[in-house]
C-alpha cells in the first residue's frame, strides 16, 4: 500500500502486531479451586501467563519496554514481580489495552509491550450480585437499584433480553442456540472448562436464575491469567510469520442514561457498536463479509445477538432467522467464539478472546480450526463501552 | 448475604428525604427543563447546574421486567419481580410492580407510582398497573 493510502486509514492501521500469547492452565486450576485450593493470586496467574507469552514470542524480559496490566491486578506490584521498569504503562480492560498499546507503539512511547491479566475471582469468592457486588464502585448502575432488589449484571442482561426478545422476535429457545453452539465448539478445545454437550432441550429444562435468563446464559467464574506481547509492525516482521497484525481498531462509548439503564433498554448499545464498527472496518479496509471468525465478549449469551446486529453481520430484527439459518457454530460460514468464549472456555474478561483470535489466524486451533482463517473481528460492548478490533495476517 | 443498601450521595439525599413523605421528586433543569435520574450536580443535556426539585406525575410505562429466582439480599427473598418504568417526564426508574400482574407481556403496560414501606429504606416508590385499586401498603 502507498504511504498516502496507509495514512488515509489512520496511523493505527497495521501499526502493531501481536507476537506472543500465553495463558494459565484454566482447566487444572479450576479443578484445584473446586477442591478448595488456592493455586495463585491474580498477580500469580498474570505472572505465569506472562512467562508463557514471552516464550511464545521468543523474547526475554529485557525486550519489554511497555506494560499494561488488567483492572484486577495492581500495577506497581505487577511490574515489580515481572521485573519490568517500562518507558510507558497503563491499566485497562482487554480491548482498551490493545487500543492503548497500539497508540503507544504508533507514537513511539514504547516498542514492545506486555499486556498482562490475572484474576482469582473463583478462589477469592468474588460476587457479582448482592451487597458486595464487584465493579459497583465503577458502574453506578450495578448498585443504585439495590433498594428494589435489583442487582447483578445477569439481571441487567435479563432486563435487556426480555425487551430485546419482545421487540426482535427472538424466543428463549432462540437465544438458547448461542449457549448450545458455543458449548459445541468448547468440546473441541482442550483448554475449555465446559466440554459436556448441551442441547436446546437441556437448556430449556434449566431453572431460571433471573428470568428470562438461565444458568447457561451466564459466563463461567474461574481463576486464571492471560498475557499478550504486542510490538511494532516493523519489529514483528523481523520476528517471523507468527505475527498477527491489528488492521483496524475503534471505540465508542455510550454513557448517556447508563446509570438508570435506560440507554441499554432503548438502544441495546446499537449506536456505539455501529460507530466502533465503522471506525475499525474503515481503518482495516475490510468489512463484515471479509471476516472469517468473530470473537464477541460474552459475559452473557445476549451479547452475541446484540453484537451480530450492532457490528453489521445481521439486519436489525432479523436475529432469530440468522441464528437458525446462518448459525454461529464451527460449521457455519462465520463462526462466533470458536473457543467456547466466556460461556464455556474461560471467563478471562475478553483476554482469552484475543488469544483465540491470534491462534485462529495462526492456524493453531487444532480440531476447532476454521480453515483459511485470515481476518478475525473482536468486539466488546460491556456496559455500552464498545471496542472493535480487526485482526489479520502480516504481509 | 446481607441487606440491600441505598446509595445516597449528597445529590440523592433530597430525593430520599421527600420519599419519606410518599412523594417522588426529581431534579428538573431550570434551563432546558429536562428531568434527570439518578440525581446529579449538573444537567446532562445542557450542562446547567441550576435545577429545581419537582414532584413527578407518577404515570409511566413498563419498558421491561424480570423475575429473580435467586436470592441476593435477605430483604428480597426470591421470587420477586423488577420492572423498568419510563416515566412521563422522561427518566426511567427501576422498581417493582405490586398488586395485580398482567397476563402475557408486561411491556408497554401503563403504571402509576405507589409507595410501600421497606424494612430498611422506609417508603420506597413502586408501581401498580394503572387503574389497579391495590391498596398501598402503609403502616
């Protein structure tokens, strides 16, 4: 591409590439925590994942000059343990971390950045509802309606699901197809926690947690860590062919009416998704039809239909037909969350989705590999904070 | 487990103080006239800090509803419902439907505010179906 062509896409277009991915043994640690053991703290999981990613990249600690830590680990202690005194640093969720890292690399603040995440949420008995609900200090909506018994992100998604289903013609059995498809993919993933089959009938037989959502609509809660090594595109080319480039990236936040939940219930994040999608696809120079695999942040099953409509894969209001006819499983033309995602692989708050995206493009996914996978789209819309990333091959 | 807790900053206090007398008042911007909820220091539409506390009509429509089948608070044993109600004035509140329950979908049903006493929070605003002669639970 010409210099002018590249500039018209923005300076983040293919500025950075991921050259290393790593994670902890989710399955083994889940078995240990189930027995009441405490294998590691969040920092420990992050450190182990970092070593794994570093080895994958073929680098040493001394090659790292930037560090971003996830929201669940303290920055200073993390850097101290990893032995990294970086020229640039930050703390962010998975999508935000990729975006910030691309910006730091494009502006020359750092060349090779480690992104590390660790969470001991299962062994630490972190609660997502009730009096001590996690994240309530950051999101007023998670705590403000407690005097009426309203609590937990699951209940918020249940409120959204009820209205979304009523407006869009999706039934509970229709939504079940999301959990069922992701479980089927997870069965081909040795790193996935849930590898027993799930049918629509079995889903429908499950009791409600917060009606209309059932347990299979909720993500797992488990311990673990993930790390990514991201570097300049130039250096990535020297490293070799395992590099996966960030072709496009965009963000759009919906804060209006977030605390009352009115924003979610009237627009279902659509405006934010539409803007983030446009920014990332324009930057990448590809569109939804070029995408081979979609990775959707799925703390709840409902995220999948919302994202398919919001990011332009499915006409609004057509989701019931899309899920039935097109489908999202490995045999569909554009599979979603090929690892099983948060519902069936591991709840690493978007970080494991990056790992799966990279591995699909590398062709390293074994039995669940999508043949000829070139472009993977990652999207997140947690609480209306929409992040969209288009990953693709190098030269 | 534990009890549900209200978040009461200095911006919320005036609302809770009048709830105790069975009136829901929300802030109305003096500049652009829009109502806001939860209460806050400035108007999210026009940024004006000038506001007055105005009682709302109490009329609204249900946007969505759920039924909790799991208990998270001692003072809210499952099953119980939570409804999202769009008030005539614009803001949406999250509350509970008391009294008669509609057959079929609750979405779009007209409701009106009523007040019920809660063990920790005093009088809290809830809603009942418009025209339901359900008696407010008052001590």
